[in-house]
C-alpha cells in the first residue's frame, strides 16, 4: 500500500541547456514529505543538473519549482537553504584551507560571538557522532588534511546540522562513493532514521543495491528526461538497468584469470607498507589484477602513491620494474586539470608519443582523445570542451582514458569507479581484463566487493598494514569484512 504524504517538492517542465547541449528536456518530479526518493540514470542523464536547480545553484531555462505548494518569486541557493533544502554534491564544497569547525561556521553564519568556534565544533561533532560513530574526526582538523572519505563524512554531517534554519530536504548525490561498506552502512541507516522523522531525501547512486534497499520510490532518468517513476518495490536490479537503457548486461560476463599460476610472469611490483612487520608484502606480476581491500583510509592509497613515486625515484620497501600511470579517486584534487580541455586531460600522460618535433601535435592529441571517447563512451559533443563540462562520472572516464591511452605497463587505480554508472563499470571491467591479458598489471584499491571479484589476488589492509592475502578461491565478502576489523598479527 502506498502511503499518502504531503507534497514537499514539485518540479514541472524543467528545461536546461548548456549552449546547444540539452541537459534537461522538460522534467517533471515530485517528492513527498518524509519520503526517500532514489534518482538513478547513466552518467550525463541529467541527475546532477536537476539537483543543482533544486538546490538553487543553477537556474532553469524553463519550468516551475514549488516547495510545499508555494512558488518562490526569486530562487537561489540562499533561498533554498532558508526553505530547508540542503545538498551534498558529488564534487564536495568544503573549503580545504579551513578546519572542520570553520567550515561549519561558513554554513551557519548565525553562529556568532566569542564562542562561535566551540559551538560550531560541537554542532558538527554531535552530528558526526550520530551518523558515523567512531569517525575519528576532530573539529580542529584541517579539511585538506583529511582523506576524501572523511571529507565526505563531514560534508554529509554538515548538511543535516540545524541552527536557525530547518532541514526539510537533503539531496545526497553519490554520498557513499568515497565511503567503505561499513561507513556507508552507517550513513544509510541514519538516512532511514531521518526519513522516519519526516525529513525528505533524494538519494542519487550508481550502486543500485543501495537504492533498492533504502528508497521508497525510484525515478529513472535518461538523456535529460524521466523514463520511469514507481515505488521501489516495483523494481529489481535488472529492471532498473533495463529502464536506464543498459541492455546486454548479462551478456558481458567478465572472464577472470589467465589459465596460469600466479608468479609465472615477470615481477612488476613488490611493496611493503612502511609499518608492516613480518613477511607480508604486496606482489604483482605482469598481466595480473591485484585488489587492495579494507576500510577506507587504512593505508591502501598511501601504498599506491609510494609505488607511483618509486617508478621515478628510489623508495624504501618498494620495487617497480615498469612505467606507471595513476587513476586518481579524488579527481578534483589529484586527477583533472580544470583549466584544460577534455583532449588535453586525456593526452597529458602521452606527451612523448604526441610530439611532432619539439611541439605537441594537436592532430595526434585529438585522435587519441577521440579514440578513447568512443571506446569508453565519454558523453560530450566536443572533445575540445573544458573538462568541467563533463559530469563527474564522465570526468572519471577521462582519467581512465589518460592512463589506458598511455604507455604505462602498470596502472594504479585508487577507488576509481566513484560516480560511474553500472553500464560503464561493466565495460571498464572488460577493458581492464583485456588490457591485463595483453600484459598490463593493475593494482586496484576499491571499496566495492563486486570489483574485488574482478581481481586475481586481493590484499586486505587494516591500520596501514596488510592483514590478509587472499587468492581468488579464498575470496569471500565475509573474509574481507572479518580481516578489515581484525588486528594485524
């Protein structure tokens, strides 16, 4: 039985164009009070653009927005916040040079007086405690010093804090993309509790299991329009994938393994975490896909960066025997060059092969970018557009194109599937396997068990050391979870 809820949000006929590109083509969307609405669709479907309009950070070219039945005369981010609309965007908005408390004060200017810092710190810590028990974040921490997962936690918690303005709707755009399974579970449990207290949520995620398990209703977007709108119970995973337009999902079953025993091909990487005791070490051979698992922030990224550094200079405890490329998970801080075009971002790792005399050949650069645009379906009408014209998921595809289009024989992947849709993930899995079969070595840190299943061998990290060394036959989700919470021997 469908529960009748008072209507909180109504978007009618919303259109948005970026030049000649249509981002939204007359979208209608409603949301009830105390409802969790799942919004799904492939990268570039228009989800984030629609949410920017709802959050007041973008303006629709046509259409109407009503909140609790009233149409604001002038709508902006400030008005949206006053009306109780909060948004956690996929690209985080925290000021990196400020502390956690100071970022909270920026969000809540009503915190004034000599004790504002203490009030702001207590406000955010109370909310972090409520959502992410055991978070390990201090109010005095500089945001730029926090790993991306903890930055995501601060951003989410800040959106739910209350001072003199209500919280009626929280938009969560890929809120678990930087979180491990344990922390994501904490967040999803809190979201359900918040919805039970009549706070509405719009939940955007490419992890369809999260959407199906936690949302009351699901809306599917494709090419700037809504193509399905029904209670979550009316869908299963295959139904959602079909509605999104990704056919042949079952036909693309990734073949894992090379038909040879581990260690028979040449050594590519040997690395020991700095704090490692005993004999445990990470070993990767030519043509292998090696998974790095465990809770976020437990040394996986640090080891990948050590391996990246060891490719160009001697690094204690790390041996690298071939050229290296990195696919960054935090694309804004470590991945994209925001002032460059898509083509320039893809080609920057291949400058040697793009040279014509002393200069870079724009023709070769364009050809390389076009090849990879088509191969992994980067959604853009013009490869010479600025990289920021792409959706977050398509920016991530460009980083894949940069690494795979280079001459690197070792590719390091730091949780690279953040914000990437399910269809693209399957295509990338196949592409990685094909590249591994051709001799490339992949070291893949991921928080998703489905991605660990694509690997030939998995190392689990806890407190900056390797605590489990699992073959494919030994790999189970239960073992990964148990090892993630066990102390190193």
